[in-house]
């Protein structure tokens, strides 16, 4: 795969093929990952659901993880008339990719959590709310969006537009069906908050990806754990390790894997054994600390 950076600036997300609501369209047109202060954002939270029977899960179907003959023909066909088919392919595949992101912390009242949701709400001690769901969803979207920036330049714009459009449409649909927010003006306020949350989290995670694990962990602490003072440091390290591993793996796969929606996230719980391993730097640092007093006494 050609060496293309995963950190190229993101493009605006307002799709000309799928119109976001006019009340937040001006904000979405300017949505980029330009550097801003990496701090905890004010999360959008519509409160308690009025219709708890409506699950907080994406309503889009998943595609097969196997590349069928039809998939191969579609990819071949797209090579000859890319401008005609690209936006339709991008819409369907990004819907599948978004579905995978949204499922990580999806839940339904009265039902057991999935293994992934159990980690985010149980192990991470986060309340099962719209706010928590959107934060975890945006985190997984960011990991995939970073990989999309390495696609061919002529298709990045369309794919990112559709990908993020799915999130905002799904979020607004949940506000209507699950939380009973019928007022367009009230929903518009929440959607603007959600836009700022998405933009702030994306910028913070981009910075962490470049500057190292300490900065990335800080961004996760602020934007996933709401800068909680009693956060479990081991759990925070697990999430940091998980994010770093996923981004690395996505960077190593062929473009075709992303372009056919064949992406599945693992569980952050799998990183527990890794973060519990003793670093060789701990002993090295300890030896240096012990040597310094001896050196000063000798002088």
C-alpha cells in the first residue's frame, strides 16, 4: 500500500447527497480536525429516555464480512465508471462501518450487555446513557476515519462525508424515537453540542496519536471518562493500548478491507495482560534514582 499519512486534515462532512438538517449544516460544513485545545468537551445528553423500549442501537443492517462475487464485480465495475458508482458504494459501506462503531457501546434497556458494552459500562464504570454511547461511538469512528484519510485522495471526501452523516442522522433519530424530543429547535441545540463534541474529540485523539501514549491517554481520560478523578488507571491504560493497537492494525490492512466494510473491532479487555506486564524501564529508572544519591555523596 502506498505510504500515505493517516494524519492528513479531515475534509468537511456535509454531504451534497445526504442533506443534514439545515439548523446545523453551517457547522458541519466547517468540520475539520484543525488543531484546537485538547480538553474535555461538553457532551450532548438529552437526559432520560421517554421511550426506553427503543434500543440505543444502530438501525442499519450489516454486510457480509466475506467478499462475495457481487462485491468483486461491483469493485471491478467501479474501476471503469468511478464517478457514477462511488457515492452509492460509499454510502452503503460507510453505513456498515458506522454500524460497527455504534454497536460497541449499544444497549437495550432490560437486556444483558454485549461483551463490548459490558466493558464500556461495567469495567469503565460509565453510566449507560446517550452521552456515554456517543463518546464511545465517536472514539471508534475516529479510528476508522483516520484510516480513511489514507485512501486515494479522490475518494476520501465522499467516504468521510457519508461516514459522519450516518452518525448525525442516527443520533437525531434516537433523540426523536427514544428520547421523545419532538421540537426541532431543541434537537438542533443537542446536535450542535454533538458537533462540538465530535470536533473536540477528533482533534484531541489526533494530537495523542502524534505526541505519544501519555497525551493519548489524557485525551481518552478527558473525553471518555469525563476527566474523572477516580478513574481506574489500569482500565485507562487498557483503552489506550487498545486504541493504539487498532489504529496500527487498520494502518496495515489493504484499502480493499475498508472499501468493502470488512472491519471488526476487538475487545479492550484483551489488553489487560499487556498493561500488567512490568516494563523494563521501571527497573532502569529505579537504578538511575539509586545511583544519583551515591554520586552526590561521593562528590
